[in-house]
C-alpha cells in the first residue's frame, strides 16, 4: 500500500465522521416553529387522582384543573386535556353522574361514600391539541399510562379497566378507570339451566370479555373454588398471558331434581383477598328425588335443612338446591346466633349471645344475664355472673323496680307529700299538700305561705312544716334588681333576659295533663304566669284547644300534643327586642316556637310532646312519570318503611300510556306499623298536623283518615311526565357463540321503561339482527417456518382458539381442515436410512419417513478368507438401490473387510483414529484416538472401553494395540458459567471506547474544522517530537 493510498483512506474516514457530525448539528439546530406544520404522535398519557379511603366521599378522588368543566389535572405543558365523561357505581350498573346530563348531578358523586368491595367506574376522555394525534398502538397506550397523586395498578388506588373507545382520526380516546377498596367483581348474575344427565357448560361471569369476568380491587392470578354448588358441578380455570386474564369455566351434569338456588364461586386473589360470585341455578325436574331423613340439621353457620338421603343409589346431596331439602336460614333467638330453634347449637366459635337481665330464680336479691337460647353469661372461672337489684323508687302505690331487670325487689311505702300553691280571687295564695305518688291531698296540711327571705334572684321560701312534711314553696315576689349600667350590683344579672331553661314535667301516654301545667324555671329571670295562662293544644301553632285548668285532671295524653307556656320578666328585667337574641331550652319535649306578645310583653313558648306509639313522620317519594309507559309504572315509596299501597293512578293517557308534560293523579293508602297509630288529622290543617309530612316528586291534593287512626289515604299530583333517562339498566346475558352455533350479544334493559341497549352506558339501541354473533371458528394464524438446523418447519396454517374446539385449518376462513401432521415440513436426509426390509429417507428431527421401498438384492457374494497381505471379504448381499451390504439374516454389514492375519480391528465411537480412516492395526502398534468436539452445553468426560471403564480423560488418548478394541468418547453437561464480565474486561471496554471516541473527535476537528491535510498532521507530530528532544 502506498503512502498516497493510506492518506486517502484516512481522509475518507475523517470526511465521513465530519458528515455525520454535520447532520447531527443540523438536526439539533432545527427550529420547530420555522419548519412546516407536522403532526406529533403521543404515546404516553398521564392524569391526576387523589388517594381515598373507605368512608371518604367519591368526589375526593379527583384532582381538577377546572372543576366547573370537570377537567382533570395533567402534566404542565401536556398536549392534551383529560375530561370526566361519567361516574358510575357497581361497574357501570348505576350511573351517578354524567356530563351534560341534568338528571345526574355532581352532588350524587359528592354524597356517595366509598364502600368496601364496591367498584366505581370513572370514564375519562383524553383529547389532543392541534397538530397532535394518538399512537395507533392501543396496548402501548395502556402500558405507558401514568397516574400522578395516586398509585396505579391492580389492587392499588386506581386501576385501568380498559379502553372505552378511540376516535377514528386519533384525536381522542376514552379510558375507563376503577376505584375499588377490596376484591370485587363487575358483572351481573347469570342464570344456569341444568339438565338431567346432560352436560351444561359455560363461563362464570360476564360474557364476551377477555377474562371471563372483571375482577377488580386485588392483584392476580386468581383461583376459583366452589363454595356451594349442585351435585355434578366441576370447575376449570384457564390462565391467559397476564395475571388479569383468568377465566373460570363450569360444567354441570345434573343428577338430582332441584328446586333451584344460588351457587357461589369463591375467587381468591394473589394477596389472599376473596369474594363470592353468585350464580342462579334454575329448578330442574326428572332426576333423582331424595328420600330424606326427616331431621333438620346444620349445613353451615347460616343455613339448615335435610342432609341425608336413605336411597343407597343416591348420587349425592346438595341441600341448597335439591328438591324438598327444606333448605332455609337458621331461626335464631333475638340477637343470638349461637343456637338455632330448629337444629340446635351451631358450634360457631365466633357466635354471639344476646344477654339481657333476668331475675335470678335462686336468689331474690339478684339478677343474672341470660340469653334467649338459655345460656347464662359467666365469668372467667365459669361461674354465672350475678348482680344485686338496684334503682327504682318506692312509692305509696308500688315497690321499687330494679332499673336493670325490672323485678320489684322493695315493697311499697306510705304517702310522701309535696306542696303546691293555689291563688284565690282576692289575690291571696294557699299552699296545699299532695302525695307525690298518688296525688291525694291531706287537707290538714293546708296553710298560708309565710317565712323566708326574698332577694332579687330568689323568692322567699315558705317555712311551714308538719309531721315531717316541709313546704319550702316560693311565695311573694322577687326584690327589684339594682341595675347599674345594665348589670345588677347584687347578682350580676343582665337587665335583658338572654337565656331561659324550663323544666317540663315527665309525661307518658295515658297520664292526665295536670302535671304538664306546672313547669319549673331552672334558669332565666322570668316568672311562670301560672296554670291559667297555659293550655294544651293539638295544633302545631298552638291554636287548637285541647286542655286547660278547668279540665286538665280529666283530659289525658293519648297522642302528640303541644303545651303553650307563658312567662313574664322578673321584676325590672326586660326581654330583648329581637326574639332571636333569647335562647329558650326545655328539659323534655321540643321547642317549636317562641315569641313576645305585643299586647302585654309576655314570653309564649310552644313545646311539642311526642308519644312513642304515634308515627312521628311520613316521607313520601313519588317516582318520575315516564312518557310512553303505562301509569302502573309509577311507584310510591315511604322512606321510613311504612307500608304503602297504590290504590289508583288516573290522568290523561294516549293509547293507555302516559304522555309528555302531563301530570298524573295517584291515590295511595299508608298503614301505620304494628302497635302504632297516626296522629289525628281531622282537627287541624295539614300544615299544623303534629306529624311531619315530606313529599318528594309531587304535591298533595287531598287526604282522609280511618277512624282507628291506622290508615291514611293521600291523593297526590305527580310531576309532569318526561322522556325516560334510562338511569338504571340490568343485564340480560346473551348466548355464547361457538364454532357451530350463533351467539347472541348481551342486552342491557332499562329498569324504568324496558328499552334495550347493547352497552351499559346506553349509547347503542339493541336490535335482534345486530345482536347475532355469527358462528365460526376463532382462528389464529401460525406463520410458515422453514426447516432449520435441528428443527422441522411448517406451512402457514390456522388454529381455532376455542378450548372446546382447537381444530386446525389450511385457510384463514377456517373452511379446509387439516391434521397437525399435515402442517409439518420435514427435513429429510439425502442419504438413505435402512432396516432389514426397507430403505428410505428419514427426517433429521423426528421419526418421519418418505420414499420407503423394499431392498432390491443382487447375487449372494461368498466370503473371501484373509491372508497376511490382504483383507478378507465377509459373505454378503448388496441392495442395488441403497448400495448397503447385508448378511444372510438381513443385518447390515458396515465394513466387509476381515482383518489381515496378524492385525486387529480398532472401533472408535464419536472420534477419529490417527486422523486417518485405518481401523486395522498390527499387534503392538501405537494408536492415538481424538474425541469429536462436544455439542453445545456439553464437555468431554473421558474414553470408555468395551468393559465400561474410563481409560483416559484427555480428548487425545494413545494406547498399544493388543487385540480387538472398542473405545467410546463420553460427554457430560457443562457447569453453569458465571454471568457478566470481570472488572478487567469492563475496564478494557471502557478504555477502548474512550480511545475510539477521542480519535473520532480529533479527526473531525483536524480535517473538517481546521481544514488541515494529512501532511499537516505529520508535520505537526514531527514538530512535537522535535520540541521534546
């Protein structure tokens, strides 16, 4: 090579490096704004959520960029937006909120508290900005999706459910996310119709999904077990290519006649969480009917029934399904789940008793804690716990009753007197003594008030006492307050009364109103005006007169009523000008209103007295009428669970159906619960009725009440009819498509109007023709593969993916069936293989054969004896086609030679002899054998002789011939090598890389930037060395 040629090649290298560097600089310096408008592909999306827990509002899960528009936060500078489309509960079964739908307001999301094991679905639309589009690779978008503020993944804060739809122009995509606290499933209950002695199969869960069902809230893989199922049920699980794709298949071959029931399949997640999937099993007749042993026995902690069949041919018992099993829930004693009234003790280690106090039959002074099932509460040592009676009050009429168990344990006492003040027409007062318990007066205790000292805070107390009965009633008046700057110098009271606390006497149904006319002022500088100023009323505004001083002894409390109390300011105190500045509280009852009368300045307080046996409120919910439906679809519910009967629905109808914007009239009867009645309604208006009435969804037109107060009939005017919003839909499962039968798609039916849709979000109306899923094989293509070293090839063919089929086909339409053998392309050896009868070409990789033909033998060749100089020849016959030699029995003779006299044959397996083809050696000759190179993953172990002994451990082995010898090279598995490079190897790679990079960079600088020649480089190098010298 000349100097000129070398220089030209170096220059060419430098020039190439310079061109690459120039291209890089050009790319880096391009200004996107100055270039032509080009669409950028986005393959990574990110959206913000917040972490939430059970009990939090569902609305707390969203991190909004614009709460009004419901746009969620995305990374700063992102070329897309993320907008909520809808939020639903139980997957998509119940819509909570939907964008631009007034019938589904956001308040429904705010009021929805997150529950355990409930899946909430959130659909988000990612819309790209101008000159941007989404990647077509949907799987990549799902894989690269990011969530900030919360953890994304199965069993994490937020899960990606699936892609809900992608715009054809790739400018937007809808994604469904799931929030679920604990393992649950999304889907609707299926119904299986078993057949006697016939196989019924299918998937457990929602049809037409890649996983068989949507499991959310815990990570996969998932395991499936039968919790309860009919006799003849089997489960099978098929795992897909990821933890999410696991499908549970069932097979039921019914044996017994069944009443039907619910089969439960327990799903167990990878983290141990479980959930039960219910499957309805329909009734079936014609099978074995049990001859039951008439004994109700425990089945589990929740159910009992017959469990034994006396028929020796019985195929098995499943009480939850089998006909006549009396399968039912346990009948527990109130509050107890330890013992069933029918089947006895359940042996439940977690059972709880409901212990209540009951008299101790062995000790009259004590009570014990006893459960309805007969069990007693015991201490740690096993002894029954006992407590002494306590509480209650001895009266002249009755003894003391234990507050805990209600047993009377102390005898009645005599009279105990307390005093009351009565005024006369002349303005004087008399104090009278009445028994606290029986209310009888002892006339000998009558006296005029006397004694005691009054202050500005307290009246004087009467000092009268006789036979141990002390009066102590207040009498007279308060002394005036000494107000200075609005505050009393004696008691620090404010001139203006700001707070009043009234002690309202105890009351109960059946007692006379008399006691209610004697309230006591506990706090507040006010004076009770007395019984002549108080009344009892049956009206909320206090105007309906019920009782007064003239009849309060003979008028009794039977239902809710209102007490009207009147008070005046104490001496020189005054009420505030604004009634809202005055706080009025009572010890019993409820304050309905308070006001200051204009004519006399007195305080009037209305107090509601509620009786427990009266219904306190009615809360009516009338459903929204839907145009195009029959009036019978209108429902009326009562939120307090009162019994409601719809008597009649009337109004304008067209062809028997409700019409748009027309109201209907609904007549309903509401029944009071057992043991209760309604407040009397006829004495007052509905606005002043002492039962709270709330009506949602209509207006009240009229009402009537039964004489026994147990029924009320209302007539309501509904809201005008609207078009159905399809708020709630239920799934009617379709039919699974097979290779031989058409399938039917799922149908989502509106609960309100019966309209049917293909999807749960009601975007596509259902029709029979569009619901058909054509039958056919579900083919997957297997690409053609040529033969390779050690491996057969195959033609292009198609395989049906359905588990129950699995057939192979030649064409994509799966019309022409083939066998697996027909798909294989064998790699046949060009040389003949043989056996005793035939010769053929054998596949290099399997036992397949082709061109199998019988041998065509020539004439028999007689044996030729060996000499000292020449080999002998073995007697044989030859096939004229494969040219192989055979003995008289048809065995192949590989070598026809017979050893010369004085020589021996040496046979070597998996090696060579002296690098030659000789196999016959004189006795005493030195022979060297060499082993073949080992196959991949193997190493040479040694040479084994015909006795099985290892005679050499090196690949080359030399020995002296003493007779006929056979040697075989032996190999074993290679030891596992350590992965990675040594420290020196890594350092060498790094140094070499740096050197190459340095030389490349210098070449660009010297030849391109400074425009120097190779001669200049030589001169520069010489100059450096000359300077050093």
